C-alpha cells in the first residue's frame, strides 16, 4: 500500500494496483480505516422521548393494567378514546426494563448429578438393564433381564420373560445375590430409570438385602455403559437371529450365548481375559502364563521383538462409571482377587500349558472349587419357569 501511495502521483493508482495485483477498493479502504468498536445506536426521530417512555411504563405497571398484555392495554385505552403509543412501542418499553418474559408456567427440570461409581474387585458394583428381543411376529417381544458385574463383566444373573415386571426383577435380584453370597453393605446395583428399576418393591428389596441402589440421569444412556455394551455384544453376534420363534427358543439361544460370554469371550476391557477368570480370581494365574509364553517366544526369536520382552495386556485396576477428573490420584495401586486358586488337575494342566475349556471348568466346579458358568443360566431358568 505504501508503494501505491508513493507512485500514485506519477503513474496513477490504477496502473500501480494492477502491477501489484492489489484491488483498488482494497487500497481505498486502507486509506480510510473504519472506526473500531460497535456503532452508536441509531436515533429515530419518531421515537418517544424519555419522559413519555417513563409514562408508558408507569401506565403498564399500574394496578389496572399490570396483569394485561400490551394488546389488551392498547385496545382498552382506545375504547376510552385515548392513544398513548403503539403495541410494538409498549413491548419495546417493557423490554428495556426487563419486563418481557414468558407469562405461562414453565416446567423446570431438576438438575440430576452424574453418578460416580468405582469398582476395584468383583461383586462390588453391578449394573442391570432390560432389553427387548423380537418375537415371532411383528409387535411381539420377549424381555431380557441381565445383571452384570461391572469390574469383571461377568453376567451374574439373567432371565427372559414375556413382560417387563418389577416382580420378576425383584425375584432375579434376590436369587442372584443369594447365589453370589453378597454380604450386607458390600454391593451397589446401578440401573437406569426404567419402570422396573424405579419400582418401590425393588427399592424395598435392596434395602432389606443391604444393597445400595444407584440410578443414572434421565435419557442419558452413557450413565449405564457396561450393560448397554453387553447388549450390543449380544445383538451384534453373528448367530443372533432376527426373531425368536418362542420363549423356549430365546432361552436356549441365550443359555449358549452367556456360557460363551462368561467362559470363552476374551474381553478387550479386561486385558483380553475372560469374565470367568476375572470374577473367580484366576486373572493373576492367566497373566503369569501369558508372560511365560511371551518370554519363551522372545528367547526363541529375539529379533522379532524390537522393543524387548513383550508383556500381555494388563487388567485394569479400577473400573469407573463416570470417572471424575480428579480420580487418577485416588485410584488404587493394587488389584484384589477374591477366592482361592484351584488345585489338583486344573493346576497341573496349566503347568503343562494345556488350555482349559468350559467342560473342564464345569467338571472342576463339580469338585467344589468354583461354580460352573452355566449355573447363571440354570439358576435364572428356575426363576422364569416359576412365573
């Protein structure tokens, strides 16, 4: 711009701007910069002076017109042969004095706090939910109830029924707590705000069992993420049918699914361990076996591991629902696993490096070490067959 200003007397503005590829309008705007800051309000000659505006405000706030809309005030004054100002001017005066707002009663939603729940071991925090399964024809559904341990992702109880009922949910929770040996004041059960979850009978049952209840915020599915994720794993499985032909058909499919989910599904959120291993205190043994296998592979071909001895994925030390920002400093440094490690044939199999399938675990459970994974479905089956 300085070059254009220097050469405009000899060469002219247009040739210099064309040579420099600068629009002439840009040069002229540069010579006359606009003033910074907001423009002052435009003064309308027909506007009411401040004294008359105060009179209009006093008239609108008079006891006679305080509960009337400006249109009613305008019409009433006209019927009396008086004209003060237009309806729009009345609204302008009221707005200047912060007296324009919604006159009707408005619903004010309460502010719900996000639940912040922590689990550092099994049977400390459960979440449960109900989902629909399509029936044989349109508009028919079966209802699947699932109780999930948040730390281990282990399905501790499930049930499928023809309806969503607080009575069925109460029976499922009671029998699952009894089967898991839940002591007083050691468990928190989290759920959303569905009718069965908020039922008074369920709340009274939890109080009798010494179980703390927790609910998510309305219409916030993120407050119950583990149950929602488990339902997605179910419905996105390749074998999941479009519809179930009958209630026994749904029970048969779900029995096989939860047996696979608990005992054979290597969960990405558990360091690729199965929910069975984490829930029954076998995680440390599994991780030790994996470390030994990786160390053996490294000793055989160290050139394939450029970062040194590989380590298996770690098991999370704590699991949160809505983890607070300041929770990193309060997180525990160790993981506790309840229960005793099995002995005998199962330990010998692991020492030899042989995999242990669900059938072997079920046989080992018969000796009293741990409960079989199919017991979840069988116990739940006893629940829904009684109703």
